[in-house]
C-alpha cells in the first residue's frame, strides 16, 4: 500500500528532465524548425529537399534559395528551376538558356508569346482579331510606335490570351530585338527555322532594307534618299532613325529653317 509521499515521488520522477547522457534537453519547445537546427538533419539532405522543392511554386523556390547554402544548392539547380517554371502551364519543354538568371523569377502569362511570321496584306488589327487579343497589347509587346512598324519586320510577338495553348507545348527562350527583352516564344507551326538574329542581320538583305526604308518614308513623310540617310546614320535601327529625324526637325523649326 503506497502513501501520498510515494505518489509525489512518482510524479516528480515523471516530470524530472532526462539526463544529457540519454537525450538532449530541449530548452524551448516553441523553437522554429530550420536547417540550422541540428535535430532536423533531414532538412539539409539533398534528396529530401528535392522532393519538397518539386512541390513548391517558382516564387517559393526563390525564397528557399535564400535560406542557407544547403537549400540554395538545391533550389538554384537549373533543372529544378526550369521544372518550376514549366509546371503551372504544363509545358513539355523550355529550350534555351536566358542571358540573365532573373528571367526565371517570373512565369506569369506575360512571359510567353506566340511567334507570328508576317504575311503580305496582314495588319496589326487583323492579327489582333485572329489571336483574340488587343491591338495595343501587340504594339506594346513589340515596341511599335505605329501600325506602319509591321512592314519592317519579319515577325511579331503575339500575347497569349488562351493559356491552354501552352499545354504540352515547347517554348524557346529568345531575346527579341524589337521587344527588347527575353521572352518564352511558342511556335504554333513548329520549331523556329533559325535562331533570331540581330536587327542588323535582318536588314542586310535587299528585301529587308527596302521594307525598312518604305516604312521610314511613311512614318517620317520624306523621300527615299532622306529615309536611307537617316537609316544609315542610325546603324540600321529604324527607331533611332525616326528619333534622329524628329530631333533634326525640331532644331530646324527653332532656327526658322522649317
């Protein structure tokens, strides 16, 4: 038969912390679980981290890369980042590597575009109807000042209005000279027939130069010789040619020549 003292002794024994020889003492039961906590070594295991990070969004993956070196090594892995970029849109493949790592930080629908090769008789308005997008959205994406800008280009980037187009699709990371930014480009008619070149490469052919000059003539309302002159002093850049022409025109007006 036990007494109350024996009962108190039993309760005391149950509440007495274990010695350090049997188990480490947890000083704070509310401590945050983190990779820096030695009791949770699984959080620094590369294989475990990959299984976890495969389930998170691109934004959370970027945050995870800032936690510690162990997490950064996994979260910054190229394959891991590309898979996170593809996942929301169910893309089959992303071809190419961007010049800047910041490209992967955002995979919103605005990051993607359709490549459309311009055919004779097409206009910005007709393409807007064809792809169910706004005219201004096409102009904004391609840095077009007017509808005439279509005549100096071989293709236009079209904003994607239907995300289902990306399902099982292949996008090519390209730095578009006109858009002046890197875009994940979707080719609805297959793979690109060549790598996108610079503006100078595109206007080296006689046909390309002719289209650019005709566009400048309409935009600046000048003759053929004047358009060729401003194109030549602008290193083949139509936008710079228009800008230089406008600057010269303002100067002439100021001194009373125009």
